[in-house]
């Protein structure tokens, strides 16, 4: 899974999120920095309201958080979502001792981005392409 820092950097780079069932996110700066939430029809749902999009917590949550605005959370894209965002610029993913290398193409040249986790390598490649 990508780190909160990488996810925040992706958002700052302009990577947009359209919440769907199965998406993971974090709610930073609320005493829950280590908690990862999952959008599900049963627990967390994305709803559009006149003031913007909110993520509504339903049912079994034990603490008093009914909803949170989308802008207050940080999306943690999955490997398939990151690969989709890379689009045709994605060349391949290579396994290496201790990690993975995401190879992407930009302006006819290949770039290699390495990290300990495939999702993190993809995220680093996307950041480089967005920058």
C-alpha cells in the first residue's frame, strides 16, 4: 500500500479521485493517522450534497464520525488504479531484490522508479510524470 506521504503528494500534483466502492482512504490530522478506511456500500458511502461530496459512515462504526468531506481525506490508490492513471506511458513492472521498478515512457525515453512495494513504485512513476 502507498504511504500517506505519497498519497498526499499525488493529490498535491493534481491526481483526481472519483470515490467508488473498494477505494481506500485515510483521515489525517484527526487522531486516526494509522487507520485505513474502505468505501463500501455497507460502511462508508460517497454522497454528493449541495456543499460538495462527503463520505458518510454508516452502521457499525464505534466512534462518533458521521461523515467527512472528501477534501479532508486522502485517497490511497490501489495498484490497478495507479497503473490505469499511468495509461499508455506504463511500460512494465520489474521485480528486483527488495522491491519493484515501475518503468514508464515519457517523451520517448524510459524512466525507472523503484520502491519496496509495487504500488509505491507506480506512485513514484506517476509523480514524476505529473511533475
